[in-house]
C-alpha cells in the first residue's frame, strides 16, 4: 500500500516549490508524483500538421520525488506523516500526529 495516492492533497517540503500545496495527478512506478500546478517546466514541442498540433513552448508538470512531499492534514492545517493501522485484517492509512484515518 502506497503512503501517497492519487487525489491526495500534498505539500512540498523540499525544492523550489517548497511550501506550496497541490493535488496528486499521477503516481509513477519509480516513486515519483505528478502534482497539479507544481514543478512546472517548459517543454518545446514540434508542430504536427497531420494531427493538427501547433508547435511552441508548453508549460507542464514534471515529476517530483515522493520523499520531497508530505500529505496535508486538513484538521491540523499542516503537513503530516502517514502510518498504517490494521483493523480486522483491513489495512488503512492514518495520520501519525492524530491517528485518524485518511479519507480520499
């Protein structure tokens, strides 16, 4: 079970976007995350007239390491760590500070 999943709200704790929050768009297999509106890079694209694509410079999200983000705890209004709790054979994610279950 992954500590951070798609649609979780996270806050960046290291890097040029430190302190900014965003929603996880995608979790890559190598442990990196795509976060909406964060770690933006400019990509130069070539025009493809067969498909109708225009060329130019496009802003897009670049992946960021999962170790550089922390999940956002809405109740505490701060970043938090993720732990696990097993109840009756069901494993759930919980906030380390409060022990409450994380809802997606």
